[in-house]
């Protein structure tokens, strides 16, 4: 496995592979890899001739007062894990190369899809995501790019961007990986103390309960929302950022549960903000 | 020569050619081709294995009250000319395919480079340009893309976008083509009546005079500007939009003429807005 930090070198490598007819899979990550990331890499390994994993903690998708500085980093451990998964290249560019002095070009998806949920709580976040993802696509030139369903809104936004700006590639969404007790894997889970780690189980538990409620016939969005809220509020430390139930294809608001629906949560435990979600089809 | 209107078909064609190791040159145009466009096509024909010319009057780069509806169009004549120049593909997509209902993804370069000159007179214009050019790059996947020096600010903005967003291609600027009497070629010249066509010569004449003044030792930007203004105002119909003298690399403002300088004009004759420019190096 090769580690590349130079943007030019990465782009040249990709251009050569493309000319040789190779199918490139890209897994964009912010590093500190867990089984969730590795499931994306395994999927890419199955589908593609060559697998590139980018490891880059993208400063422009963090807001003021967010955890950019503290975000956990361990590139040598990431490289070990990726070597075991038979990735071909780890692309780990420097922030000063990705955003040199005077940098001022951005890619943005507007509308409800970026305005609600994490877009409302984290202004500018999705602009940072769509910009860095565009840059990574241009540098690594993948045929397929893999994103976790854990960041459900990000997956939708990136899919819309790729479709509307006609990027010559396909986005593959990969299911959430959970701990045995239900907690969705996240690099941010390391922030949690023992008590918070235990209380954070209300996220997956409330989603499961909502699914059961819908299975039992409930179709009123507000009633399902309140049911989730009641369960989350059994955790003394939980501070709810949002509980949203929207159409899964475009996050349009709903009053009744019909078709494919995304139930999405963001909840803070202490200073740690966790997200989780569930797709339900009626 | 092949004419393609389907985005999917164009993208598939490009992907196949790239896999075969072919070097693709793209000439993005709004059609109604003149010798200026054809000089771009000839340059691409020299440099590349395959030449794609896009013909698309891009609605989102026109402001309210501008000439989108009247903009001259003649695709069959364009195709004839491009066939003579041995272009390989004319890509002429439909607006409803480029911007389907709900379209909301944009690429934008911020800062002085898009805020002054045509950016000030035509709000949203460059956002329309950078968005359509990004789409065309993703669809046609060129190794080289050709833009006229006539639209000097557009050339700078597109170069900055390509560099900052890491598009895997190179932008080639091609010199202005002029009529024998000095008028820069433009599809919009057909709007001019005989009197306006004659008066429009003040543009190239004032630029030549400015160049001479600088050759003779003048270094004061304001004095050169006033000299240009005086010459343009000898035309009774001319309404000046802007006369700007800026650093050629990034359009930074200057008080003294030094290094590479761009002298750029936008002037209306009746309802027809013409632009012209000159690069001067001291």
C-alpha cells in the first residue's frame, strides 16, 4: 500500500490508472478509522480494481466552536488498518495544500436538503463537505465513491451534487455499522465517558421503538417524533438537537408516514454531538 | 463529425475515449460561431486527439433583463463550420436537461476576481459561468479546455476555479481575434447598426492609445484611464459601463502600472454591451 500526500502525485497516479482502464473506488474519510469505515473499504475492494482511501480532517466543514482541533487523529494506525484491508493508496493531503492562501472556490447545494437537520445546526457544514468532496473527486478520479448511511444527510447531499453537476462517477451508500449494543460507530464515540456511552444507547433504542410503532400502524409523524423524544429524555444528559422524520429521497417535510422515510437524530451528551438514523419503508 | 445532445451519451463517449488513452480538447461556446471561436477549435485540433465543441446558450449566466432570449442562435451553421474545422463532436445539450426541475447545485469563485468589472455589472454572471463550465468538464472530461482572451475575466475566473477545485485538466487561453479595422469579434456584434458598428471602433482604438501612452512612459493608472475615457467619449452613442486597469494575474487594484496589467472595457452602444481588453507588460 502506498501513502500519498502530494495532490499532484495523487492526481497523476489516478490519471495513469484511468488511462489503463482501471476502475477506481474512493472512500473519503476524516481518519481515526473504525469498522464503519472499513466496511466501506471492503465494499470498494469487492467492486473496484483499485481502492483509494482519503484521510483528511477537512477544516472548512467544521464551524466556529466545533471540534476541529480535538478531532481524533492517528494516521499510522489508519494506515495499518487499511493495509490489512488491501487498500491500494492512502491519500492524506495537507490542509495548506488543499486550501492555500487566498483559496476562494466553493461547491454548494442549496435548498431544503442542506438547510434542515445538520445544515440548520451547523451552518456552512455542507458547503465544506461538497467542496472537499468535489476536490477529492477531481484529484482521485473515482468511478465509484463510498459514503456511509450513518451520515444520511451528507449521502443525500453528495448524491444530489454528483447528479446535478454531472460528475462522471457513482455514489454508493453503505449501511450503518453498530456496536453489539446498538450504538452507531463514530470517531466521536471516543469523546464519551462511561456514563455518556451508556446513555447514548437511547439513540438506537428510540429509533428501534419508532420502527416498531410504525410497524404497528402509527402513521402520524408528530406522534412518532414524540415517542422518540420521550425515550431520549430518559437519559439525564441527553440534549436533543433535532429529531426529524422526512421523505428519504430529498428530506421534504411530511405529516404522514408513507413511502421511504428517514428518521434522523442529533443529540448531545456533554459536549459530544452524536447522530443516528433509520430508513423505514411503508 | 457527430452531434450529441444527450448528456449521458456525451459522458459515455468521453469515458470510453479516456479509457482508450485519447487526449480530449474541449471548446465551450454559446454558439453563433465566428473566427474567434474557430481559432480556439484550430488550437484544440493541433493539441488533441479528439476535439469536442459545446454549443449551449447557458441561461443561468444571463441576468434579468439581459439578452438571453435574443442571443443569436444558428446550430446548423455552427455544425457546418465545425465540420470544416474537423471537430469530432458537437455537444449541444438542452437547457431542461442541464437544469432539470429543482436544480440547486452551483460552483462559485468568490472575491475581487468575480466582484469587479463584469461581476459588478452582471450579478450572478460568473456563478452561472463556473457552474456550467464545471458541468461541461464533468460531462466531456477534457484534458485541455480552450477559452478566448476576449472574455479576460472569465478566463481568469475559470483558471482559478480549475486550480482551486483541482480539476484534472489545463485551461488554454487563446488571443482575441479582431476584424481588419480592430473590432474584437463577438456574437453580439450582429446587434449593432451601421452607425454603432462604426462608433464601436473607439474600444480597440482607445486600448491601442493606452498602450502607446504606457510605451511612452506613463505609469499613472488614473491618467491612462482618463485618456481611454476621452477617446471613448468621442463616440456620441457610447455609454461606458467600466474602464478598469488591474493586475493581470488576479485583477487586484493598481495605482501604478507595473508588471503584467489588464486594461479592460465594457461599453454599451444602444442596448448592445461590448467588451474588449488588452494585456500590457511593463
